[in-house]
């Protein structure tokens, strides 16, 4: 006779990469009530280990409910393969005595933490013509991205009858760029994209434009 009932072991745990980590999903249900003097709480433990490793870590313990569960594990390293499983557990207390009873492990699911998610599209781009002695340029600024894995930005330019082309050779590290390759009387259109450390590139921002004044 079991001391306490435990939540039903999930039949399957689904794992997939998400922008912030690995998203886990499973169906869960509280066990049927059992007459007992014990106070009980039901939960699910999310377990993780690197593929091929022996040591597992407890990622999170979530309270059980009758609703499907979703959790994003942000404590992973990209481009590594992980194994996940879920363990139902009942926490019990009888006065000063307390303990826990684990149920059976769910089946293990394996997932490659592959980052295919680009940064957010930059916003707030502005273009202003500037001139200093013996040099003129169009000065571009935009709102900086906040992703921790941001590598830099690309700047695209075109004229009214052309297609956007990237004008920087290396990634731009700050949200500012000076374009000196301009001609008098020409109107230029600019947009910016963001790139992360794994080479994922965002879409291009909304365009801004500036005209080089005639001398």
C-alpha cells in the first residue's frame, strides 16, 4: 500500500529549441484524492543532462495541475545535445515529520539546442547629413538591440532606382554608422539588420532616407 499517491507519469515529454532556450511540454494531472491524515503537495521535477554524461541536474520543480505544462529551460549552452525527463513527486507532512515520494521517470527525450533564431529587427533608424572641413557624410543612428548574443549590425543602402546592398565590410559593433561614400544631390535610403554570434541575421529595419544637399 503506497504511503501517498503520486501524479501520473507523463507518457511523453516534448522538447524543442525556442528563442530563450529549450521549451518543454507535457501533459500532467493531479492524482485522485486519498483519505489520509498527511498533508500532501504534488509536483513535477524537470531533469536534464548532457547526452553521454552520467550526472543529471534538477532544472525546475513545478506544481502539478490538471493543465498541460510548459517550461523554457534558459540554462543551456547552444549547439549542445541534451536529454530531458520529468519525475512526478509528492511532498508529504505529518506534524513534524515530512518527506517525499517520487513516481516513475517519464521517457527520456533528446534535443539539439540549435540556435536558428535571429535577433530582433532594429528600430529607430535615423539618417542625418553632416559636414566637417574637407569631409561630408550621412550619419546613421538607431536603437541598440539588447540580445546578450548580439554580434553586430549590417547597414544596407540604395538609391531610388536601385536595390538594397550591404555597405559595411565588417559587422558594426555600435548602433551608429557614418557613410562617407555619397554624392552631391543624391538621395539615399538606408536600413539596418542585426546579427548574432551564430550568424543568424534579423530582417531589415524600416527604411530612412537623406538627401545630400547641392553645393
